[in-house]
């Protein structure tokens, strides 16, 4: 790294995991120039997965909130990172190399890292009492409603929706999950495991309306009605909508960047359309080397890995293209679901174990040629670790399955 490069001003827009880890990694790797971290929320940076997991289930306190902080004021001061919190970025001028903030100020940069993540897909139903989960304030509001122990309808059967449903059952709420897809969890874990997860929710008292869409929500908090396309009307005190997310790129309109389901980048996470601009985390749409097409991955591990990668690119120069780990997890009641790699639609899957018999299961995904390309495990960390160790070497899926079989 040249002396001039080491003194460049790096501006990071987005103060969640990807942005915070980028700032921390820059200092760890020896960057001596100014770093500015911009965040739309006034909150100090915090980790988001606990919002639908441990934090939503437990009692709220300052200590519990502090536990999910990514860094505190003392660490940012020690790292000499300037925080601009509570002022959202509203525009980017790549010619002038400046970011415009909602408070009317501009922040010049030498290198820009876009880490604005994704926002909850807007709910088409907007009566008061309908909630969505994305921020710490959202989690506080939802937890307060769940604590009432009154009926809850969750719209969306993905990981976020089902985790919220599990938390609601922990408060004693009557819960119904609605999703227009007949088997929504198959999108996340494949058909081999999806049915077992649905059974888990039903055994814990959660009702499901899968294969039915929502056509309307009306009423007021405490007295809401969710109308389905099959004519059924579900009463609820609280409704939580979790129907996916959209990349937070509105502030980049007119910037000249290629905005294609996020900020389009090359394999080195350099944004297409401007020099010295990178994108990391949920907002980045990058060419996945194993899938042959662009991907926007909303994974905690991906955000952390990309932050470290871009920090190295800024401090040491570009090396090899970014290689993802593709790891995601979910807590469903007392079950732990872990997924690694990918599922090949042209390939096959091997199942080891049985949830009903063993209380744990592993599924190894194979390509059409038989090479392992991914794995999903439930309640089986040893199997996950075995798969993660063998899979990067393109080990035949059957060999990994045989090795995991020995762990039963």
C-alpha cells in the first residue's frame, strides 16, 4: 500500500454489520486515513439476526440491547472512525466524489463503500397495528405487542416470519402463519426438511394457512382482521408482515451506478459505473462464481466476509475475485437450522438421519456430476462441520454422506 493510498478518506454508507466490519477491518489492516461511517439510524451499530431470535424472545433491557452492539463509542474513538448517525444518505455525486445527507450536508470521499443493506419489502396493507421487522425500534414495538399474549397473524413463511411466530408462541400468543406458497420452507431448506419444520410449528401450537394469499387487512390495533383469498377471515390483535426485502438503493438514483436488484458489481465487488466505489453486504449484486449469474445474498456471513474482502482491496490492492461461503442459520423454537453452499436444481440430494427418529438430519446437495455443492442440517452441528470441511474440495456428495452417516 502506497503512502498516498493509506491516507485516502474512506466513506462507508451504512452502519450495520457490513459497514461496521469494513471500518474495523480497515484499521486492523493498517489504513491510516480518515474513515467516516454514515448511518440512517441514530442507534449505534448493532447486529440484526438477534432481532428475530434471542432479543425478540427475551426481556428487553439496556443490557440485552448492549449485547448486540457491534461496537461502542470507546471502540469507534480508538479506531478514529467518525460517526455520522441519524443522517441518511440521500444522494451520490460520483463526479464530485461526495455523498449528500438528509440534513443538507455533503461528505467528500476518496473511496466509497456502499453498505446500505436491504429494507423490508413494503407491506401493501397499512392499517395501524401492522408491523414489519427490520430495525431495533421495529423489534421493540413487536415485542411489546407479543408480550400482551393476544392473537398474532404472521404474513410470510420465510425464516423471519417463522422465527417471529416461534417468539410469539413463547409469549403464549395464538399464532397463524399465512403464505401463498403451499410449502414455503422448501424455498429455504428444500423439500426433504421443509415438512419437518412445518410439523415443528404445528406441534408447538402454531396454525398455518399455506397456499392462501392475503387480500386485505383492516381494523385497528387489537382488533384487526386478515382476509384471505379463499374467503377466510382471521382475527388478530397484531399482524406482522414479512414478505421479503428490497435493496436500499433509492438514494443512488441518478448516480450513474448500475442498479440491478442492488448495486451491480464486478467479481471484485467494485460498483459498475464509477471508480473507487465498492458495494458490500445485502445491497451488493455480484457475480457468484459457483452459480454462473449475479446474486444478492442476504446472509450475515456474506456481509462480514465481503467487508473484510473490500477492506483488503482498499489497503492491499485487488487480489483474487471474491469467493463466498454461503452460510445461513435459523432458530426455530429449540431447533437449529444451518445451511451452507447451494442447491443445484439439476442435481440430487442425499438425506442422512431422520428428524422423527433421531431428532436430527442432514441433507447433502450434489451437482449433476455428483460433486457436493451444499448442505442443510437440523440439530446436527457435527454433521454441518463435517460438510463444511469436505465440501470446498469438491468431494463427491456420496463420500460426505458416508462420513456423516458414521456420526449417527
